[in-house]
C-alpha cells in the first residue's frame, strides 16, 4: 500500500532521485538477449556468427545507449514527480509501477554502457531535475493532462528507439535486444496511460516537448 502522507511521499521521491543518480540500478527482469544471430549466409552452412563490433560501430552504440540511459533517468524523474503531484491514490500506484518497470531499462542501459567502455551522461543530475520539474507541472494540471503527458512522452521515446534500431549495427545484437524490448515496453506504457483517461495535449505543448527532447538527445549523444 502506497503512503498518503505528504512527507513520506517527498522522502520516497528524494530516495528515488538519489538511487537513480548515484547507485547501481538493479533490474527485476532478466536482461533481454537475442537467442540467434541475425544474419544468414543462405549457402547451406546455416547461420553466420555475428562479427565483433568495429571501433566505429562500438562508438555509435555507446552514444545511442547513453542517450537511452538519459531517457531512463528522465523517466524515473517524471514518474516520481507525477506520483508525488497526483491526489489520486490509484493513479499514484500506476505511476510508481511504471517507474519500477523503467528501472529495468535503466539497469540494462547502464550495464550495456559499461560493456562498451562508455560512461553515462555527465549531465544526468540536470536532466533529472528538469524532468522532475516537468512531471510536477504536468501532475498539477490534473490527472487527464498528466496522463496525456505520459502518452506523448512515451510516443516520442518510442520514435527515438525505433530510429536507434535502424542505426545500430546488425552486429550489435546486445544493444538491439535491449532497445527492442524497451520499445515494446514504452508502447505498452503509452497505451496504458491512454486507457487510464489521458487527455490529448495541445499542439504547442507537443512541439515544446519535441524541441526539448532534441536538445537533450543531442547533448547526451556526446556528453
């Protein structure tokens, strides 16, 4: 049962922020993997083993996974803030559950960055603070608009993930498996928010969100 006491909710939000930014995330679900190579020689000798990543492929994978990791940092902040802002206990539980599921993505992307010998974005505290503020604002606008914010956010994230699947090397099956699973989960989160009573955001709000996302992903690609 989730606490209704405001002080407890603030303390929980602070704890989630500290764990997101400064501790090693732990996933509840096993990390997705490809069970078979993705290429086929079609010469009667069966499936061709996946080649090691070239330096250029590894660099691109690291940049894209850093962007995805930033997205998961922001997801933690958004859901935490919206859970704090809503007066509806059932919706608070909905946001906290979605945030818990996003923790899996956070852990998977962090682990993949380590494997690629790459670091997370050094601006993660800034991204978290900004996303938390947006989540609080969305939550204060009412449950319908707050859920609409979730729908738009998850749809934009899904579009980014789909583009990453197109850009990642076929040889990087480890990253591709993670991104594919994330795409499926984000699509489900958007559908769940829509079913819960989301109100469509006005067009200017959507455009602002896309502009902010472009700035964030552009910086996170490198730093």
